[in-house]
């Protein structure tokens, strides 16, 4: 297929491809890495991207640098570098402003030298413990913490993928990359202004979600979907739902009753409960204990896909009765955990994961977005940010959660690691920074070397190193790089830049910079921030060329604005990670995010023009 046969100009085709890509990103039906790969292959078939260059993005320095930084970030986590800091954070007093200052300030600093999602994931349990110990609503801490991780990423080259992408783009355009701390003069100013706004004003704009965090209970903000079994010995056996409520002296909503795979809504069920019935209801950890103690309702083990060794045993068990049995809770710990963006659980069900057989974990309940899930537990496909209530062996549950990519939200014990590995991890990273500062090695080579050395000397096990690399993000970057180049080579970037030029022809250039900032910021809130930077960089270059101005301030505007994904929970993985634990709703983010975005823009553009004159 050729462009001539289609009868459309290359720029028109690029806009069509990008339009469909953005729609798919916003729709969210398919993962963003699959959407990006489809955009790349579509561009190749339309002749917008040469077939020989289709997969050149996988070897691009920006992609390699991002992968290496992810590995180093996991190494920091395993060596105990961040836990040392977190242990000090826990000593902060009970004043909310001081808690916010220390938590958000710490994540800002950490996000400058490691992956911002990793920094947030390490401090999120610390924030939960602070909330519990000081009887504070965690929703007041978690959104500021997530936004602080984005602000911290602005301060260095490796702090966030958009900075790495912009530096690589500048290198292609001018032959000279931005250095490790080229972003710091502007990034530090913006981060400090944002931190001050969040601590002094912004936290008041965050919603205060459900209840206080009790000191002796696990964090409970979400509505769990729970399945409980009526056994022969259950006191609930033979009771109606109304009699069940009378026994409990509490109103716990029964959503449905399942009997022999026939499901009836709770309000339509007027008979008596029988052995083998399954109740679907909303409950938290406290209510679960009440249901078990008072009426004998217990969690049930979800059947998993058997392996060959189990099939015969299960056939025998099936003859004896229902294979779904109450879970033996003796010696098991009940814990809440949130699914990270890099978790192997994403888009998979409990059956596919075989949680009990493979990891020794039993899924008790699931909460999502602080709202009700109507599917059966066995049918739920997990998503990033889901909060799970799990049971597992006290000795093994931490390792299982780490392997699955889940973040424990309660009773997290800090493990300070081995002092030797801690010192080595910091030393390796410091040497890489020195090599970059003195132009001894390019960023991709320096970071990759540091990651390799960390793996070779055992700071991070090789398996954990591979798991640390966020595959979807790498595929997204590698796929969108050629598509972004097609936007430039087709003339599409010039068309958009010309429109901005016509808009700002009678205005100072700063007005066009504001327009560029707003456009990039809005784009980053509906697609991955790395994709926003990839698409906006060529537009910024065309705009700078049209004004016959320096390229640097325009690229810096894109670098800052692409990381300002404060308006939606889908704009950045940090936002998604706190959605469930904070009990937030989709519309909560803009209440703090919009004024913070405006504050960041007001601080960033003057700082950029001061450091990088037109």
C-alpha cells in the first residue's frame, strides 16, 4: 500500500493514526503498549514509517536509559536505601502539616534519583502507617504524595521518562544532549513551589474519605466485594436474610445469594439460607470477623486451574462433595495490598494466577476505585490500583506479594537491608552520575553499566532485575518514537506549529509557550506522559523554528508540562496507585490537580525563560 494509492497526504494520515491512537488511549479498553504497537505497525503499513526503522525505537538511548533507571530503582529498594529514609519519616509528629511536609518532601527528593512510581510505592505504606498511628484520614496524605512524586521527577534527567526523551530529542536536533542536572534549575524551582502549595493550601482541596484509620485495624476506606460460604455448621444455615441481619445487629448489605450457580439479588431472595449457599456482600476486615464469629460465615477457597498432578485428586474430591471449602485460617495473616502497575496480576484472574497453589495466598475480597464490584471474585480481572484483602502464611506473605507485584498497605515492617549492599548501591549510582557529569559516558551507557554492576555483585537478583523493567512502558516508548518522528517528517508537526504561530502572531512569544504548555499538559492527562513528550517534542521544535527562537525553552516547556498529569487518575501510574487505597473517585483529582497545574505553569515558564532565554 502506498500513500499515492490512498490519495491522502502523509500529514493527514499521521493525524488520522494519532487521532485513533488517542481515542484508544482514552477509551482504555486495550493496554497502552498494545495501542502504541498497533499505531506503529499501522504507520509502517501506510508508509509513514520505513519498515527497516520500525523497531529502531527498542535500541533508542531514551528507552535503554528508562529501563536501566527502573533496575537501579529496584536495587535501591532491595538494598534498603529508601527504607532507611522511611524509618526516619515515621518519627514525624502528629501535626498534619509536618506529616505532609516530610512525606511529600521526601518523595520529591527520592523521585529525582529513582523512578517516581517506585519512590511512591516505597513511601505509600509509610503514609498509611502514619495515618493509622495518628488517626488521620489517609486520603489527605496519598494524593499529595502521588503529586509530589511527579514534581520530584522534574529535577533531574533520570527523574522521569519525559526528561530523558526531551534530552535525546535535543541530542538528535543539535548533537548535544541535556546533562544530568540540566533540568535542575527549573525543576527544583517548580518542585519547591509545588511542594509549598500542596503543604500549605493544596491538601485542603483533597476529599476526606471514609473514616479515621484506627491504630489497631487495617486501613479500611473501600467497599469490598466479599464471598462467604454457608456451611453445615453455620448459624446462618436456615436463617432468612432478615434474621441474619437481626443476629448481627448491623446492616451489612447482601448483594446476591448464589445457589448452585443460580444468582439472585439480595432484595429478591426471600427464602432461608442453605448449606452450600454463597453470599456476595460488601464488608471490610471488621465485618468479616463479625460474620465469622456471630453466624459462622467463612471465606471460601476459589478453585484454580489444576495442573496435571492435581487433576486426579480433584476428580476424587469432586465425588466427595463441592470442591469449594472454607479456608483454614489457622496461622494465616490477613493483609491488604494494592496492585502495582508492574504487577503480573494486571488483567489476569485469580484462576489464571493460581494464587493459592502457586503463592500460598487466598483472595478474600477486592475493592476498586472505592466502589462496588458486581462480578464474582473468580471472574474479576485485576487492574492497577485494585485493593486486595489476602490471607497467607505470616512467614511467606511478604515474599509472595513482592513476586506478584503487590504493595502491602498495613503492618509493613521496614527491612533495612545489609549495610554493605546499601553502601555499594549508593556508590555505584554515584559513580554513574559522575561519569555523566564529566561527559565520560552518555546517560544510557552510564545507567546501563550501573544497572549491570548492581546485578553482577548481587545488589539485586537477576530475576528481580528483569521484573523491575516495566515492559508496557518500554514497548510504549519504543513504538511511539518512530510514530513521533513520522509526525515530524510528514509535516504534521509544522501544521500544528503554524496554527499556534498564527494564534500568537500578535502576542508575545510567551503566550505561545503558555499554549504549548496547556496542550502538552492536557495530552499527558489522557495518555502516558512519555507518549505526550514524544508527540509534543517535534511540535515544540517547529514552533521554535517558526519564531526563529532558541529550541531549549520550548523543549523545557514540554518536559515540565508532560509531567503535570495532575487532573485524572489515569494520567500517571502514581495517580492510579493511590486511587484504591485513598478511596478516591475519578473526579477527585482535578480539585487539587487543576490549581496545582496552574501554579506549576506560573512558576515554570518564568523560570524557563530566565534559565533558557529565547
